[in-house]
């Protein structure tokens, strides 16, 4: 900033009017360190009127308990290098301005300002004559107390979240160990059961590896909450497969008995005793019933194993990390169905799911992240249904060049005062220990990353509907 020649100079009333009209607290001093301007914003934030300051060298008094130079004084004195270590330290974040040559910046806490003290950010720049000589300095300040408080709160919340992640990690590890122990006990069964259990053990190993990779991701809390439900869904078909093979062992013993009887009859073809023994064995083991029941048991066992493989495959698809952030063309309906299969245990006792799928093209996206958004909304919808059995509806459609997914429920709804806050990080209406307040915040971030949107409409006591929109084709920053 430079003074101009007298012919083009701005009048003193105009300069004062400019200072007073500026919303940023600011003051100026001349080459003798005398205050020439002290604007109204400065009066407001520091509580000292301009009438007490202009014409004095008391610019230090609102800030310090003893006389010492402020940034503007250091610039006028031209002694920045010599006094920085005396008056400013690392905690003050003293630095040269990256925008204005010769300007400096600093940040400091003043405990005597306001009820609990204030953090102020300072920036001072030289005022130069046309010849380049420094004839004064201007200093502006900004109250950054709220920003500092928010930083401290965020750091504390981050620490709390890390503790929750560690606790959920231990819970998931314990559930994994129990599942592996159940699988090991089943390896002692008949040869066919051993083969099938080996397949499940291999799938479980791959699932465990996938979960290990997820432990450092934002999905850990959700996967931890669903682990018990997934284990329950897998244990049901495993239970009747184990029961079927126990029955098959009995049937095989019976068939071996009748084979022994046939061998005796073969060696004594004319023996009436052997024929009678063969007839008796056939009646005892009910050979006709075995012919009907063995195929049924095998078919039922095959269907159970298919269910287990489907659940495991869906869980693998859902928990796959997008570490390389590779955008893929994906079928959203397939992703929604896989996610519903994973969270089935969270929903089936509380609500019926109604799917109204439209005709959608494949969408270029990060599939597992979209699945995570759907999972958060569906599980929240199930938790919102508190009385009786409700309905969760999922409707998809194509709107111009965007796909739209609506997830609605007949739950308790959201209070009007909370609607505007539900996407804030760490905000939750769930009891302590049942929600981190990150699900909807992460979902909002994922939709922003996809250049899409997420919105909500809710009526208290009637239900809530979330609407997701994302473009069919991902738009890169260069294209945008």
C-alpha cells in the first residue's frame, strides 16, 4: 500500500470513512508510532473507543499488560528480525505474509479479553510513500476463538472415535474366533461334510482377511454391528446341513447292512434263511423311504450351502475397499440387493422391504461406497421403527442424467429441530453407545464425492424418506 502524490491524494475524511466502514477490526499508525486511525470494528471487539486511542502510542494497551511493540510497530521500526524471538515464539505462529511483500502475520491467545479469553489473528502491512519509504503501518485483526474451540472439540471427538474403533475391533475379533472354532468342530464329520466344511473354512479365511483390511476404514463400526447378524444368518443353514449329514450317516449304516445281507444271499442263493434275513433287513431299514429321503436331504443341504455362499459373497462385495479409488460401471440394483442380504438380520424382525426398481443404466461410481450409504440408511430406517411391524420402501428411477434412490420408512420420524443437523459429524439421537453420529455425515461426504446429493423429508410420527441422486457418468475435476 502506498501514499499518492498530493494532487491525487484521498482526503483525510474519506480515509476515516473507509476505516470506519470496514467490517474488519483495523488501526493504522504513522512513522512516529502514533495511532492515526482506529475503526469502529476495533472499538467493538476490543472495547476501547477511538477517542482514547487516536493520537496516542497506546496501541499495546488493549492486548498486553505491559508496554511492548505490536506488529505494526515492528514494521515501522524495521526491526522484525531482531525482535521476533523476543516477542513472538512458535506458539504465536509468527510468519511473513505469502500475499503482501513486507507484511507479517501472527496468532495469540489473550486471557483477559472477553469472559474466557480470546484467540486473535493479526496481520500487519507497511504503508509506503511513492518513493518507497515506510511512512506508517496498518494492522488488522480477527477473532478466531470459535475456530480454535472447534479444533479442540474435533480433536477430542477424534480420540473418542478411535477408542470406539478399538473396542469394536476386539468384539469383531472375538466373534471371528468363535466362528472359526465352530467350523473346526465340524471337520470331524463324514467325507462329504469334510469337503463342504473345507470350502466354508476357505471362504471364512478370505472373509477374515477382508475384515482385517477394513479395520482401518470408516466402515469398521458398521461391520462390527452387523457381525452378529451375519453369523446368525450363516449358522441357520449350517445347523440343518450338520443335522442332515448326521441323518445321512445313519442311512449309510443301514445301506451297508443291506449290502451285507445281499452278500450273504449271493453266497447262499438257495438258502431260505438268507432270503428271510434279506427281507427282514429291507423292512427294518425302510429302503423305499431311504430312496425318497436321501435326495431330499442332499438337495436341502445344497440349498443351505448356496445360501451361505451368497451371504459371504455379498459381504465380501460390500466390504471391498476402494483403496485405488477406481471408478467402475456398476449395477446399483445388484449392490442394493447385496446390501439388503447383509443387513437382513437387522430388518427381518421389524419391517417388510418393498422394492420398486425402475429401469436404471449402469452407473460409474465407487460401488462399495454407494453400498455403504444404502446400508446406513436402511439400518437407520429399521431402528426408527419402534412399534409394531413397519415397511421400508426402496424406489429407484432415472431423472434426466441422474439416477435417484429413495429409501423411506414408516418409523417415528425426525423432530423438526433435528432435521437440519442430521448430517453434522457426531450428531446422533441414539442412546450413548448405540451410535457414533458418523453414518449420515459419511454418507453426505460420499454423495459429494460422486457430485451427487442426499436430502431428507420427515413427518414426526409418520416416517422419513431419504433421497439420493448421483450422475450416471462420473465427472472428473478437469471435466467439471
